[in-house]
């Protein structure tokens, strides 16, 4: 039971950075399973774009904040792999889904904290764990951190702390899954112009200019700057990159 293409599962792949990542991975001839939380039409439109690139693609609903749904989600994945892709395994897991909450350390509520934990750390932790039986030996995990785990910008204490946890987890995944030939790496985007955090970087000219002035390459990042790196990590050219944090920020706050 073999498909001709490798397959990547991209969480939060219907818009923004996740959509760009899915399109860039597809351009490498890799089939795509993307997840969306609520924007079904947006997800289906992305699937059409992916199919126009000549790959097979499907969108499935998933709330990464609710780990109790993961078993049934992977039951869906299992049947989708057989019915849509004619295989029983996928090759790459990209833990991209996320939200932004801006609040100072002093004012962060327990509800905000729990929401960030559930999505950015607990969700990614257990989603990856549940994926292991379906993840092909020799495959790869690509987690997503943030430049905010390296430098401190007030207002992101909880968010950045979760990303720091993911960076540590990535090393443990690499160590423990290496016996199966599975690589685990983490990318750390800098500020990017997307609708993330209500489009704060994209839509606030003052913030955009301030970040650009602190970036070696003199501008804020775009989704196109990030997706191609993830796509590269899904190729055989990246086969010897493991347990690494790859910052993609244009040189922010050097």
C-alpha cells in the first residue's frame, strides 16, 4: 500500500503562515493533509490551490486545544490515508497551528495561560505523540517556535514560555525518535506580516517600522520568507539536520 508522493500533515494550514507552508511543501511534490479549526471554506479553497500545483490534498477539522479529540482525529487520518492517498502512513508532521495573546506578565490571566498551554505546548506534545504510529520511519517533525523565545519583547511572557518549552521538547523528540530515523527540528520565525495576533505587525505601521529598524535585512518578514524553509526541511537535502532551532527572522535584535 504505497502512494507515489510523500505526505505532510500541516496543522493550521488553511491560512497565513500555515497556508504558505503547505503551498511551498506541495511545490516539492509532497501531498498535503491540512487541518483547520473553523474556517472550512477557506480550508477547501486552499485544498483547491494545492491540487492546482499537481499534488493530492485534503482538509480535516481539528481543534489543537482539545487533546481529548486527538484519538478520533487520527482515526479519521488513518481512513483518509487509505481512501485518499492509498497508503497507511504519512511522512512529515508540521505543528504550525497557533494563536497570539498579547498581555504583560503582570496582567496575564489563568484562562489566557491555559489557552496558550493547550494550543502551543500540550496540544503539540500530545498530537505528536498520537501521530507516532502513523508517522513513517525516516520521516520528520517540524515544530514552530518564535524569535520571542530568544529575545524578550514585553507582552509575550506566556506565549514565549510555551515556545521555549517546545524548543526543549524538540531535542527530546530527536533523541528518542532517532532510533526510527525520525528527525525533529524547530523553526523560529521573527515578526511576520500575517493576520496572527489580529494583524498587529502587518497593520500597525509604527510597529512594522520599529521592527524593520531592528532587523539586519531592514524589513519585517513575510509568509514567503518562512514556508520555503519548512518545505526544505521536508526534503532529503535536510536529512542530516536534527534537533536544531532554525531562526528565520532576517536578523532581528542581533
